[in-house]
C-alpha cells in the first residue's frame, strides 16, 4: 500500500477520528489517505487547525483530533497554536508536509525545494517531539513518536513527512510486525513518607486551602466532589482548572489569579497552608510580586515536571514531583483531619462581602455591563454547555472573574500564551467534539477580528455555536494600559486610532449567521431567548462601553529605573473601604 495510507490507518488505531487541515501540494498524499479513515475538517487558516485540534481534544470523550499542514507557510501558520498547546501542556499532534527528500536544503542553502522551510527547527522549542521523517518508519517507531506528547507533561508533537516518503509503496505486513503500544502516564512515585508529611501539615493547619490546577483531570475531580466536601478543606481553582469544582460546591472559594477574583485572592493569601495540585504556580497564579505569595503560610506544590518545582518562584516549602491526582485522592480519603469550620465560615463571609463586579466600575448609559452580562449568561447556561472564554483581554478577565461554573460544564481557554484570536477557532474544535451540544464563545471584538475568517468554518459545519461578541470598538485592555500609564496617548487601540474593526451587522449575514445586538435586560428578551436556545449558530453583539472600567485588578507602578512593581495578590485596586478591609484581612499583619 501507499505509505500515507498506512499512516492514516495507524492514526485511526490510535483513536484519531478528526483531522483539521488546509489543503496543500506537499500534503496531497496524506490528505487523500486521511480522508478515507478520518473526518477531515477544512479550515481557512492553519492556525485554526492547530487551535481547533487542541480544543477538540479537551472536550472529546471518544475520539482525538490532529492538524495537517503543508510545507512552508502552512507550517509557519500553525506555530502559534503549537506554542499555546506547549505552554498549557496539552496534547496536539501536527503532521506537516515537506518537499521531496532530494530537494531538502539540510542547512546548506536557505531553500532548495519549492516552499521549503525547516519546520522541524522552528517547532523544536515549542514541542515535546519535532522530527523530520525522511525514511519509512514501522508501526512501533511511528507510535512512539506520535504518542510522545500524550503522557507525562503533555505537549505538541510535530512530524514532518517529505512528499516522496508519503507516496512510496510499502509492505504493510513488514511495517506492522512490531505492534507499538500507546504509552500510559508514568509519574515519579511519591513515597508514603512524603504523603504522610502532607497529612501532618493538614492536621496541624488551622487555615488550609487546596488549589486545583489543570493537572487534576476532570474525571478525578468529578469522582471526588463528595469526599472533598467531607474533608472541610476550602477548594479553589486555577484558570486551567476552572471547571473542576462547580460554583455550588460547599467548599468552593473561588479562582485566585493576578487577574482573578478579589475574594479568592484575599482568602488564599491568608491560608496557613496552601496545597497546590497540578499547577505550575506561574506568575499569573502567584502574582508578579511572588515574594509575597502566601505570606503567612506554607506552600506544598505537587507537579509532574521537576523543573517547575525548581524554578525558584514562588517559595515552595514542600515540593513533590509526581501525580497530583493521586495526592488529591489520598487527601479526600482522610478521616482524621481536624474541623476547619471557623476558617470555612470566614472564607464564605469574604465571598459574600466582595462582589465580582466592583462597585467602582463605571458603565455608560445604554451600554451593557460586561460583568452583569456574564452573570446573566451563567444563569442561562445549562450543565451540558461547553463554554469557551477567549484567551486574552477584558472579555477573558471578566469571564474568569465572574462566570459561575455548573457541574458538568466544560470551560477552558488557552491563557498562558494569551493570544488574541484563539476563541473562535477553539470553539469550532470544541463544538465538533461536543457533537451538537451548545457551545458558547465569549470574545472581544479586537481578538475576534484576528481569526474572523473561520466564521466560514462555523457555517459550513452547521455548528450549534452561540457567539457573544463584546463590541467596544477595539482593544479594551490596550486602551486601558495607554490611559493608565501613558496619559491617554492612544495608539492603534480602537477605531478612532486607525484600527480596522468590521461592521458586525454586515459581516455575520455574509456567512449566513444571524446576528442580534444586545442591550441592558437582554436576558429577559423573548427574541434573545429563542435565538439562544434554538440549535445552530447565532451571534450576539454585546454593546460594551468603550470607557468601561475593569476592577478589581492588580496595580503596578513604573519605578525610577523604568521597571514595573506590582502589588501582592490580596492588594487589588481599588482599595477596600476601611470597614470591609478590617473584616476580610483578619489573618494578615497590619
């Protein structure tokens, strides 16, 4: 058979069901072969192929997706998607085409073959494996490479196949003599003595918090909700773990982060013990002022990558390299922990005092408050919905601070790279994996503009997608930065300063997608409710004040040397009034 036919069969045996692609000459054999064994979804731009595949794999209960890109510009276009998956430790297989073996430059000249670029070198720093397949691999070799990013700390795999290797005739029986098996997760073992140290810290603690990161699987979290409630330990989620604990769980205390919920930041910062499970504790999580992270307590971090434990920030008192799911399960099984009822009551009182929409936020007359919009959207969403916040900007921040997750919902984005333009492509992958379940996208108009061409993919696949577009004439977060730090010297941040934003009421109908503009009180509008609840794609333009304020936030100042200095997580702007501060900062030194 043709080698590309064999590759397609191997992919199907590994559980791949979908392929996102942009057709190109240097993948013609692979594309034709995959079209017989996989569902192949054409997208308009290769970056959408990579993002859609990543998000598909986050949602799918059965089946996997990969991206297929041609040589040269096809490969360079998918780099952003690979970088995002690499930083978020998510599985993403990208198969790339390449010129014939005889036409490879191999570093001797800049280019020999048509459209040739050294994709392997470009991908190397943002992938677990990046390899030129310039010979026929047997099944065992192919499976080893293709699956190298699906276990341990996950990440992208880039395999580049020259055109003549794709099309060569091979003997299938010989290539399948060694079966090759999918590698299961293998973590460093955690000694019982180390686990006992964690339990001892919990027994001695008065104010513990469990911080649940994306390294905790959704399956583990769902199976442990009831026993975790019985431990009486407050639970918090990182942004990558946003859908692991529902809002209504009795021990849920919010989502702390540099751009997180003020109440959660305040409670977490007063813990005398933080056990961080499946989170790398990057600067978004600890705050840029990481020296004041958990200022009155000890930090235990359980992480599968030893390099993250040894990076030097924030301070970690007990680093544990291994499977965070195991540690969470062992904690949930404990029946000898003390009662933390006073601490839980304090956490609940802080959350009750501090509303996600800070009272000092200003929304102009006739506009929709983004915070109120997200709260109303939370109420309208069902447990079966897949919810995709965009990955950067004010729309992302408001969603992370305000959205109330229901048990069963899938909610996620790609916030480490924090690239604009991720939302629509990601929602496409999620919607296809959800098999008709409603997928809800919330994105700002500036970010949406960067990949709006994929509306054609939404329409072509008749996706059940509801698009909430925060329409505020451009880049709200950039506008705020230029106002706060540069005295309102606005440069390329909105329509008034030269940014090209479409007329949305004209754009969506061009793709046969109905569009509706929302104003205050939209949640009770019968026309909106009909559109929101009926199948199919629909766009909703949320009329956001271009001068909308976004509080609370961590403030920074420019020092005399030109560097930035940030407040710790619990000192968000604006300051709390004195009476509220006295109530919520009970365990912090004056």
